[in-house]
């Protein structure tokens, strides 16, 4: 697997209602050269996604009003967003949650609390899968 050279930074849309998690993920990914857009809930993410044109979407599962599974299903249904990797970032790593996130259209999940040392590699692994 070679180095992927891009003219523009990878864009990440992160759907998260917890401001502390949002701040942490932004800090970690921006330090790695990503551009990170934050959406505090599903409806905001659905509104923003066409403008942001993210290379990857991170979705918290526990969100107000519309949970992360529904957000994922709705994002997948949008024209032009069928191919973007969507990764659940969730503390709900109970039996069945992985299957449920995959069924909703997620490509995988990253457990919370995030491990700041491993997080950039976990994120980039989903981007490189997209390029294969
Ligand atoms: Mn949450």
C-alpha cells in the first residue's frame, strides 16, 4: 500500500452532539491535516453534506431526535452520497451493535472513548479502503 498523495486535504464530516468529543476529534484530525466539519445532529448533517462533499463521515450513534443509524440510512439514500465511507463512532459496542451499524449502511465503527494515538490510523484505514 503506497502513500496516497492528494492535492487537497481529506474532508471529514463528524456528526456529534457532545461538544467535548467534537473538540477532541477536530483537534486530533486537524493535527493530521484533515479538514473537519462538525454537525451537532442528523438534520444538520443531512443539510451540510452536499456542500462539504466529505471524503469520510463519522457518525455518533447516540444523537438527539434522529439516532446515528437513521442518519446513516438517510445519508446513504442521498444522491451522490452512496459511496462515501460512513463510520460509526460509538460507545455502544454491545453484541449486535456492529451488525446494526453495518445494516444501516456504515462501513465500520470506531469505539468510544477514542484512543487519540490510534484514531488517525483508524480513520485513514477507512479512507484507503475507499480507494482500493
Ligand atoms: Mn451522543
